[in-house]
């Protein structure tokens, strides 16, 4: 029963990617099989999970397996599974479109990829497993039937810009992918030597690939194999008159051994890496793996956890999945179990295999289960300890990790207050102490001045912008270290963390900066008071001119060379936070800050001179506006009225000449 096929066009970017695949000259094309087997194994996982709550699907789960078939004459390789399958819409959605295409990263990657060797690392970044088939096939046919449906659908494409979808027949739920293999390229053969060119219709080749990449897959990967047999005598010689027979039998190509159960010393590095690629669908090697067994009386579990090398963009999307699979006594229960790991570690991949949980645990019960909560705690601690270890032993490696995942880890500082202490052993921040090295809060404290009671930080758009802001002048002058927090997430966690090891967290752009020894501070305070008496009425006049923009005008103890800056009260929202909230569409009340003026700056005496002569001198109002405007510019902010600011500035320039 095959009806007319409907033809669809691939989106432009998918088309370009396919074109790259088809023409790739990459020599390890064999990995396409790993991808298809992974998809098949996931599909079986999904069916088993759905069957937990759907009695009608249970009968399809009795003999889960993957089958490989080759046809030498037709030059085809077929991979089929009896997993969840897909209906027509799902085929169009999952196979007909590339999830990531259309994102900014995807377009950029495509541009970079053109003309380069199409290595797995590169292919992996596109987040396509299925399409890797086009490295070896010039036509791919997929027939699938969703478990619970009575109809099957067929998808077919020659990778030439279109694909077709039609009705099809399939006896049981699952998916069959048939690759119409490209002819063996003679040139390629000559170039690389005959051994290097693989023929994916030969049993031996397939067997080797499965052993290398998919040995641990927990469902049998079966293939019909042929072997010649002849009757032999006791000495092993062929019996007289015996005829050689061809025996065809089903063989399971993989050992199916759970990698986390095997003793660590027996598992090779490449097996660990391949397992990571299998469960994560990442084509890059992981940065590190952690084997961890907990064996307390009430909580026994084994786990194998991976820290990826690169952060996929899906980690930054809403509702990003968390990558820990749950097994109970070697039986797969569910993938991406979010109760096993906090959200701020959602990039961690791996498996947890519990000995104590009951096999028929349901998804709802998982959340409240004590055992699960204990596993989550232990796994979190283990990961954080490991990260701390890497930070201490291999700063460079840690820097690479932090660049990719730091902003996700920092979410934990406000999402999981209970983990905060441990998190601060991991988190590092740029600071004025070094242009290359980041610092932990502990390290910061070790460098604090004897009389320093607070940890100083400043938030801003970039390190450069923060460093250039006038707020840091006195800190720099007096040798106080300031953390330079330029990640948007820093704006958020810093609102929740008031202190660390009894040292308050204090923004350099908020409150009064009282730096120096007790004596110095006393003297500075006296100085300021006396100057304040001198300038009092003039400052009040400036304040009156700026009421729309600032809540006060006062003398500053943090400026050494600049004339003015804007500061908030300790509890005020920072301008960056204000912007961040506005960007999310929130209605944010305007935060008025305080304009601080540098008492040592010659401009103040000049203004006082004008003021003394005539309190209503128009220039006072203009200068007030300019001082406010340049304080905003100095911190890299946006002027509320740039045109007026400009006009006044030009007038001032003309008058000065
Ligand atoms: P990935 O596996 O990395 O998500 P793929 O391009 O390999 O990317 O597959 C896209 C999607 O197609 C999968 O996430 C899955 O939903 C679906 N899919 C692929 N192969 C199968 C299969 N054998 N059975 C059921 N669904 C499949």
C-alpha cells in the first residue's frame, strides 16, 4: 500500500550541510554507523520508558534488538530497530529538518566548515547524527512505524535538496534505515591504500566497526553471518568425501557489557570515549570522565559521569535537558533524569545505576524519592570535588572548562544556596590582580589588606569597560583588588550573596568607598567634611538642577583623576541589572543614583567661583548636565539625551577658544 509520495524541500542551510556531507573527503566515514546505532538504541530506550505507563505497548518490548543487514549485490546496508518508531509528522520534524539549522551559530559554522576537512569534531557541532549517512550513501530510505500506530511512513532522499514522504508497510513498530551505498571510489582507494577503503557491505568491516564504537550498546546488535563448515575427523582434517556447507546464523556483534560495571582497569580510554559519544550525541571527546561508586548500607549505586569539552548551544535554551540516564540494577529506566543532577550541572552526562531503587518506580515518585535525592547529593558533591581538583592541578584545562561552562555553574550560586560553599571552591573570577589568571574568593581573601573587611567587586559589560570606569581609581591607587564581573549571570548571583567567610561583598560602584588604614580613613573623612562645608551650597545648587536624574550630588572618596562618577546606594540595582531586566521585558522603575564629584579636581573651585558671583548663572545648569553626562559615558553607559549633551559640549568648546 504505497500512495503517492509528497516531495519536500530541505531548508537552504540543511541543503548546504548535506552538500558538505556528500562531498566530504574525510577518511573515517565509518562513524555514520555509530550514529545510526545510537539512534536505534535511544529509540528502544524510549519505547521501554513509554511502555512503563502504557500497557498496550508492553508487548513490543519483549525482544529489544537492533539488526544489521547487508546486500552485496544491491550495495545496501540496513539498520533496523524495534524501538519507538516515528509517525509521519515526527519523520518530517526530526528527519526532515535539522534542529539547529536557522540558529546563528549554525550559519557561522557552515561558513567556517566550507573547504575544510569534514572531521567528526566539525560534523558534531552541527548536531546531526542521521545525516552523516550521506557521507557513505547516495540515497537513504527510512521506514518507520510509531509504536501504537497502525500505519508506517517512508522517508527517502538522495541528499540533493529534496526528500519525499509516503505511506509504507512495516509489520511491527520501529525504524528501518537503508543506505544505498556509494560505489567504492577507485581514486580514493589509490590515494589511501587499499586497506583504508572500507566496504560497508562486508561482514568483517561491519563487525569491526560495531566492536570499536558500539560494543557496550545494551541491546543486541544482530547480523546474519555466513561461515563455511566441513565435517572433520578427530585430527581436525576434513573427512573423506565431506562437502563444504555454508552455515548462515544470527550472531550478536556486541558484548552488551555495561561499561560502568566493568573494573576500571579493564576499560580502555577509547571505550570510555565512545560510550560518551553514544550517550551524549556529542562528536567531540569529553574533557574528563569520573567513575564513582557509592556503597553505603542504604545507598548503593555506580555511576559514570562525563564532563564535556564543549558547551552545546542547547544548554542555554529554556528547559534544556539534563544528561544523566538512570538505570536500576543494569536495567535502563529513563534518559535525562532531571532529579539526578542540579540544573547548574546540566552539562554533565553519564549514567547512574542504582542497586536499591525498585524497578517499577514511576516518574512522579522519582522526585520525592529519598534515595534519588541522596544520589543527587552525592553525584553533585563528586562533580564539584572533581572540578575543584582540576582547578587546583591543571589551571589551563580548568580555564578551558570555565570558558565553556562557567556561566552555567554560576547559576548554582543562587539556584542552590545549599551548594554555595562548595561552589565557591570551584568558581573563579577575573580581578584587577591579574590580566591572565582568574581568582577564587579564597585566593582573593589571602591577598586582602590587613584592615580590609570587604570583598570588592564591580559589575559591567566587559572587563575593559569596568577597568576603564572612574569608580576604580581610588581602589587602584591604594592597591585594593577588585573582582571584575562582566558575565550577565554575575549581576544575578551577586544579588543573593551578601558575604563570604564573614567578608561582606561590596560593589566598588555603590555606597561610600572608605579605603586605607584607620588613620588614612579618618584623615580623608575630615578632609571631605571641610571641603563639603566649602562647596555645600554649590553642590545643592547642582543637585537642584539634576533632580530629574540623580538623588544627590556629593563629594567622592573614590575618584583620583576623573571629575565625576555615578554611584548607587548599597541596596540599589546596578545599571547593568536595570538593563538586563528591561531586556526581558520587565517594567523597571528608574533608579536614580548619586553624582559624586572629585573634591581635588580644579573644576570644583572654578564652579564655586561662578556660583559665588551669581547663583543663577546659566552655566551652572549646563555644567551640571555635562558632569552628569560624562559620568555616564565614563562607565560606558547610554546618555538619556545625547543631542543636547553634544550641543552643550560644542558650545563649551567654542566659548573656551
Ligand atoms: P540526534 O540523534 O543527535 O538527535 P539525529 O539527526 O541523529 O540527531 O536524529 C534526529 C531525531 O530523529 C532523533 O532525536 C530522534 O528523535 C529521531 N530518530 C532518529 N533515528 C531514529 C530511530 N531509529 N527511531 C526513532 N527515532 C529516531
